[in-house]
RNA sequence: GCGCCCGUAGCUCAGCUGGAUAGAGCAUCUGGCUUCGAACCAGAGGGUCGGCCGUUCGAAUCGGUCCGGGCGCACCA
């Protein structure tokens, strides 16, 4: 609601300055430190001071006197060293909020692709993967809320060493065949079994380096797609992908398509990319030095501080392509630059009816859908991969795809590590070296980490204990549903409250907290407001009761005005978070909005209000709060339980 | 060695393109449930924004430098 007014103010002010002083400067609008200063502040006089060689305070006073009246603005005032504080017309803002408004979604041109989750399908998902998926999913919802057409991809590396290692574990360590693995699969928690096995085989390699030959053999078999080892690889990867999809769906996270590495290999995506790279001389065949016999990208292409000799191998001397090479091909496909596409078949349909497809190599029985070909691509990958992401972008540039290179965005974030206390609580023994650190890196190879499903279960358990103690009258199913919503709310909020470049040192006590700045705090505010609306019975006809005069009278109350203001800032908050690319900003807004509501809740009893006009107004404000909070929570992927 | 990130209250973190008295949560202390549910609210204490230079009307924010911590820099993915 406020965003329109804001742009009106900005254009009026900059226009006036242009005419009056003949200068064109970017005008900024801020929120004053104190609410008593007004609703907005213009620091523009400070900027003008230099150019006009005049005291900022004098300029501010001049502007206050000369600025034309702006629709919706009550008054202007020069303050402090040169601020212009600005008060809004309360009645006008209120009237605008009551009138139903059509929100014009700014439809973006072209498709935006967001790739996230991307967990190696060889073990259970852990807290690090949760951060990736929750961050990615929330960003997707932010984009969609702004009218963008978004395609969500979850890349499945089903032919890599990590899958191979688990296959090695089954085949060589456990001496298990296809039937044995399938029997294990039928039991619960296959991803947990693989988690342990992966840690074991990793340790085994350490103790018996000669066993690495098993990995090479297995990897080769998996890449060729033939034989028993390849079949085992398929079974493992497919089953684990199912597990991951289930885990993520518990958090409300969906995908549109699962492109798999096996199809990138079989459909020869790399061959097409290789041709283009050679043709454009983006890579060359090294004939001397340590990389002799390899196709390499010169170091200067992706890092200006590097020498050309400090190059990155794209194709190994044995003719196989590296991870980065495959990633360049995949990135090209995302932009539709490969001249190829996968075939697809349905993978599953979520309970809300949304289908997700998986890539296949064969046109037989393929679904009539297509993916990729985006205008802009966001890769949600942790910051440790930034070097490789740079190489991928350099590849696009070297191919003269400059627009695509500029639209390849590494949506990076810092890792989730384990706090020493969390390690102790899990009974993990740390090396002396690790103990000295402020936090320890999560490691699948070491089996060091908190599994996503375990954490969710733990959260549900403790939410259930709370819900149970407060709602004896509800059925078990109802209580479980509420506890689940609370648990997911707590988890998503926890992962989102940190800005992207903050390392999260995972701590059980913080993650399991339901008080203070948490998801449940916000959900609680929503539930309380919902209860009032429910108890109020039939809602009044707001447009009829809340006339301009009524609003003007009631909004003289500073508390009510501040509440209306807070609610009105939702649009801005959503837009600002998207611009900054920080879901954390939106999470914080949800918290602050709820804080505002909590004091409103205490100060203004709604149901027993005897003044009918005021009661209607309070009800309307309550509804406004709930509606705006619901919008925000929807983007954050947090549901409001029926009770709590 | 080179590159990226971080250093703000006892702890965990915010602080938007430099702007008015640096903010939350947790923890500590005080007060508030016969009043729409206290997973809440009100209040108190607690900070040389890692150090030092610089840029400017103005710096937690920009630049330089030093100190401390993390992560990268493979013919692994």
C-alpha cells in the first residue's frame, strides 16, 4: 500500500529539485529513527549541500517551504541537521487500505530457473542440505510472489563417486547383491543405512588405499550403465532420491524437474558443449607441463589474478570430462544453448496435484513437456563452490554468451557447521584439531552431521509435547498436524533468520527453541489473531462502517496508527527482500510485524469493545494484520496451525 | 602465497544504496494471567561496532593497513 505513495513522493521531490535547482540526484526515502519524527524522512538536503554550497538545514527549510503538496502527505518539516520529515495523511492511507485494490503483478519477461537442493543421492540429507533447500525454495516463492515465471530444478548426480562409494560398500564390504540391497530397501530408512555405509567405506579407503581401485572400477561401470555394479548404482540412487524428495516435501518443498547426470552422459550433452568450446577456442589442448594431454581453460579466463599456465582441466588426459566440464554443458542447457534437450517422464505428483518430472534418455513413452531454456539462472550452491561457479561463467563468456554469463547467478550462502556443543550432544568424538575450532564442518564422509529427518522428528516431538499440554481437548491427529506445522515453522525460520553469508554453527538449543525470534512466535501471533476473527462472529461491512471521519477519529490514537503503518509496509518488505536477495530480511519483517501485533493485542481488546465503530476498526486491523502476515508466511513456506 | 567471507552487548545475530540517541532474540534482574490463550507483554542493566590511518558536513557502513577466525585455490565431485 505504501509503495505507491512512496514512488509518488520520490518523483515529486526529484522533479521539484530538477526544476528549482537544475540538479538531478537520486532521492532516497528512509524511515526515521523515531516514530515521533513522522513516517518518512528525506535526507536529500545533505546531498544537495555539496553541489549548492549551502548549509543542509537551510536547503531543507527552503524545500519544505517550496515543495508542492503531494497527494497523501499531510505535512513536511525540516529537522535535525537537514532532514525533511514527512507525515502522512492518516485518513487517506486508511481509505486506500480499506478499498479493495487489484495488485498488478509485474510479469517478468521470460523464464527464471532456480536450481537448488542438488544432494548427492547416496545418503540421508543433513542440516547443510536443509539450508540449501529452504533458502532456494523461499527464494523461488519470493520470485513467484513478484510475478516471475520460475522453474525449479533439482540436479541429481546419480553417476558420481559418492554413489559409487556406496555401491562399493554394498558390493565389496557387505558382499550384497541386487536382491539383498532391494530387501534392505524395503525396510525403513534406506538413506540412513547408506549414511553409515558411506562413512564406513570412506574410512576403509583411508585404511586401505588400494581399495580405491574398487571405486574406479565401479565408477566406470556406472558411467557405462552396464553390469551388476551399474544396476546397484541405479537402485541406490533412485531409492535415495525418493528419500530426499520425501524429506523435502515434509518441509513443503517441491520441484518441477529432476535433471540427472546419467542422461547428460547418455544424451551426449558434453559432446555438443565440447564442440562449441573447441570451436570458440575457449579451451585448448595442453601439450606440455603437468596438464599435458588435457583440454584446459586458461586461468586468466576465470580469474584475473591467475596466469594462463595456472589453468583448469576440463577434459582429462584419458579423455573423460571433469565435473566443471559437465557443469558448463548443463548450464548451457539451462539457457537453451546446447541445441539438445532431455526426454522426461513423470516422477511423482505431490498431494496438492503438482507434478514433477525426471529426465530420461529415451523418447519412448516420454511426456510432452520441456524444461530449460531460461532467461536467468540462479544456482543455489554454497560459497565453497564459488571458484567452480566462476569457471562455469567464464566458459559461457568464452563462448561469447555474454548475456547468459551475466544472467548466471551464483546464489551463494555460507555453510552450516556443527557447534562443539552439538557434537558433544550427539556423542561425536572430535579430533584435537577439531576441538580447537569454533565450529566443525559437517561431513558425509565422516558421518558427522545431523540428519534432516532426525531434526524434523525431534522438532515435532517437542512441539507435540507443548501442543499436548495446552490442548487436551484436541484429537491426536489434530495435535500432530499442529505440531508438524509448528516444527516446520521453527525449522524454516531458523534456517532463514541468518543472512546468507553468515556461517550457521548449528546448535540444538537454538534450533529447537520456540520462543523469542522464532517461527512459532510468528505463528502464535497469527493463531491469536485468527481466534479473534473467529470469535467476533459476523464481520461488519467495513467499507460502510469505516468512513473517512471514523478512520480519522480513531487514527488519532498513535498506537492504532503505528499498527496500520506496520501492516502497510508488507509490499515494500517483500520487494526489498527480493532486491537484496535476502530471505532473511523477509523473515525478520514477519517477526517485527508480529511483535507490533503482540503489543496491539495487549493494548486493544477487540471482542469486548463497546464502541461499535471502534470495534469494527479493531476487527478490520486484525484482519489486515492476518492477511498481510499470511502473505509473508506463505512466501517463507511457514503454515499457520489451526491452534497451538 | 593468491582469492572470497567474517569480526557489532555475556552468547547468537540484524543494521537496506554512508545519515538523527548503534538494534533484536537468548541469558540475567524486576513486574504483569478471575480480562480476545503468558509459545505473550512491559521495564532494567549490558556496546571504545577487532586496532590504527584516511575519504567527508557525517563512517558500524567506503578506501588503505595491521591483528584474529573461517572457506576455497586437483586430471575429486
